[in-house]
């Protein structure tokens, strides 16, 4: 799929993964290690705050190292995921009491250290991207009231981007979120955030559009929506694509899913500032969906037995569109 993605417009195609998957599962390993299939990898968990800074100032990169070395061996570029997110935080952040300057210092140290780590260790550092802030806006367009916002307002967002840029001048720095595939209050809030950050000289390079979607329920104007971001001077990427269905799957649902994958991929393909697509794991075997949405699943382009589904061919059609 990466080879097809590269053919027309030099896009990349990648997947999220967990270390246990490529270390323990040979059949999985044989698919993911091929850079003609996946030119880019995102760590689904191993770079998150609870895993990289479990106590204040104590950084542990064992899992991240294993992930980065794996991608290096395969010649795959990386997406860092993520610096600041309200989930998978260590208790000292989640339950801590901070002054504004303390939380900003914690954010700066965390983002700075992660970006410094990745610039030193990643193979194609100049092509790498980072989700510097993740899911900072609610569906209604208000800012998420997490420990960072409640202590610093929106100052932590600028602080995270500035620390990331200072540590790594080359990585593309992103804000990443779900439910921004079509227009609405959340997209408008992101437009406003981009404008504000740019006006203040804060280094934001891109918007990551997660694209956790539902079969048969795609927004009708994904292409225009992507363009609405690129018009503001940022690039976009589809960072966590999967398209779930109500189980059990049927031939009709699988056919619709194929169409939906094609629609999403061809939207990225059509927009000049869209740089690539990442699926949030490529096989239903390891998808996060069934654990979160009871009765839903089969969201990925490969099935539980690592067989290609119609969706796989929808992706090819999308890149060739
Ligand atoms: O590491 C522990 C393990 O020690 C324990 O035995 C096991 C028992 O449940 O849990 C393991 O931790 C799990 C972790 O994934 C690693 O597998 C957590 O319970 C589980 O909650 C966690 O889920 C992750 C989720 O983020 C957390 O919200 C998913 O794997 C990961 O795919 C998902 O990814 C997010 C993106 O970061 C942001 N966008 C949405 C996306 C899907 O939720």
C-alpha cells in the first residue's frame, strides 16, 4: 500500500502498532516489516506519557527504543504519539496539584525530552512528525477541561509546541484529534486555534485527522474539510484511520467498508497538503474498537487471520483515484 501511495503523489501509508504485536506474532511481523506495504509507523502506546515519564523527570525509553529500532531496520518513517494527552498519564500528573508555572514546566520538559529523544534516535528524523497535543478540543468546540487546561488555560498548548520545536527544528509538529473529518463546531474551533497559534508565532505545522469512522456514515465533504485546514497554512494527515461496523459483518457491510476506505483515501489523495495516511493497526486481531464499542468491530483492512479484506483493495483504488 505504501508503494501505491508513493506512486502518484509521494504520500505515505502507515500503521499504528504495539511492541508485543511485532515481537510475538510472526505472521503479523511478516506483513508489517515490509516498507513497500507500510512506509510509516506510529507507536500506539509505547511513547505515551505514562510509559516515557512514569515519575517526574525520570524518563524511560525501553519500549520506545524497541519500536524505533524496529522502524529503523525496516526503513520506515515515524510519527511520534504523543506529547500531551489527557489519557494514559502517570498518576503524578493526573492527581498532582500544580501551579501554572509548574504545569507549563512539566509540559515543556516532557515534550522537549521526547523530541530530543526522537531526533537523536530516529533514522529519517527530518521526515518524522509528532502529535504534540492530542484531543485538546471537545466535540462542542470548547477546550477540554483536563489537568493542563484547568491549570494553565490554553497556555500549555503553545508551551508544548515551542518546547518541541526548540528540541527538534525539523519534525513536523501537529495537533491531532477525532471527529474533525467533516465541518462542525469542533473543526471551527481548530481553525480558530490554528489562526491564534500562527498569529502568536507558535510553531504548528499540521493537523492530524484521526478518522475513526463508521461504515456507511462518512461525512459527505471530507475533501473540502481537508482543504479548509490546508488553506490556513498547515498540512494534514489522516493519522488513525479505521472504519468500524456493527457485528457480525456481512458481505454488504464489507463492500460498503471498501467503498468508505476508498472515499477517505481518495480525499487525502486529492488534497495537495495531505501528506499521508496511517491506519490504527492494520488487522482486526489487534484493533482497539471491540474493547471500546461493544458489538462493533472489523474496522481494519486485514481480518483477524491476517487475510486482506475488500477494504484493502478500496485503499488501492483510493490512491489510484
Ligand atoms: O499495558 C497494560 C497491561 O500491562 C495490562 O495487562 C493490560 C490489561 O488491560 O492493559 C495494558 O494497557 C492497555 C494499553 O492500551 C496497552 O495495551 C490499556 O488497558 C488500554 O486502555 C490501552 O488502550 C489504548 C488507548 O489508546 C487508551 O485510550 C489503545 O491500545 C490505543 O490504541 C488507544 O489509542 C488512541 C490514541 O492514542 C488516540 N486516539 C484514539 C485511539 C483509540 O482509542
